[in-house]
């Protein structure tokens, strides 16, 4: 009787676009990848559409976290992230498309925060990538 052959399967790829860091003017992509029956040798390469990548070495454990730090914003649209095992190139997965930020040199702090505003104004707000403003009146 022949033992069953387990076929590598990348089943899930999470992609998070981090906030801009105005200091160096960069951002990061991070997330994790889930898989079954990974090869025992080679590397798992996670890369974006602009050639930024990171390599993960065996032993491969699912799920595996990754980070692509220090990325330069350029407004790229329809970017994707791909994960592929070097020893089984048919075992790959590609994310849905997303867009890079236009610019990270925003003059205000990056992140999410809440402020209380009194009075009425139609100008003077500086919003950066990932920020939002809503009028609660």
C-alpha cells in the first residue's frame, strides 16, 4: 500500500497596511500566512508588487507572521502580496489588491486618536493617510 502524498496548500494570507511614520516617511505591511503540508526545505518568500520581500526559513509553522518594514509610499495602486515556497513554486497564494499611501511626510502625528472640538469651522484640519473626520451634528 502506498502512503498518501500530502500536497502543499497555502490557505490564507492576511495583509495589514500599517500607518505612515512621518519621521522616516515610511510604512509597513504585516500579517500572517496559513498553510498545510509545507515543504521541509527551502524558504517561504513573502513579497509585494514593488519587489520588497522577506524570507522565512524552516521549520515552517502555520500560521507564520511576516513583516515588510520601511516601505516607501508611492501611491502604487493594484498592489498585491504573494507568498511562495521556493521548493514548491506551485504552492503559492496572492492577496487581493490594495493601494500604497501617496505620501508619509504628513505634518501631523500618524495613528488613530479622538479629539473633542467645540465651535464651528470649515478649515484648519490636517488629515493624513488612515485618518478620518466626521461631523457629529
